[in-house]
């Protein structure tokens, strides 16, 4: 790598060095800012998915993870006959009855 060309004027050379250093620092700050913004956007999206979002005009509410898991757990257990588990049990009983014929 070739060193920076020197002009022979100490103040001009120092100014060029400082300008180069300032440009490098600003470029690093811009890269850091962009990274932080992307990380913030990703974390915000994850948080909305986890907690859910309330209804807004024209947009339906989205339930959070815990509410969705509760719905899934409800479907996997026996209850009043309307869960997926109850439907599977009815089908199993019907198949067993057909096999016994």
C-alpha cells in the first residue's frame, strides 16, 4: 500500500490525515447505526409475534404465542366432544367397530 502523498505543508498534511480518520469513523458509525436499526426491527417483529397485536381499524387482532398455545392444548385434550382429540377417538372407535365385523 502506498502512503498518502505529502504536500510538504505540515498543516495541509495534518488536515488530510484528520479528514481521512474522520471519514473512517463516520463510516463505522453509519455501519453500526444500520446494524442497530436492523436488529431493532427484528426484535420488534419478534416481540409483536410473541405478545400479539391488538385490533386496529381495518386490521384484525393477532393473538400472541401463549394464546395460540392455549388453543392448541385445548384441541389436544378431551373435552365436550369438539376437540381434535375427541374426533380422533371417534374415528378410532368407528374403525375398530368396522374391523370387528
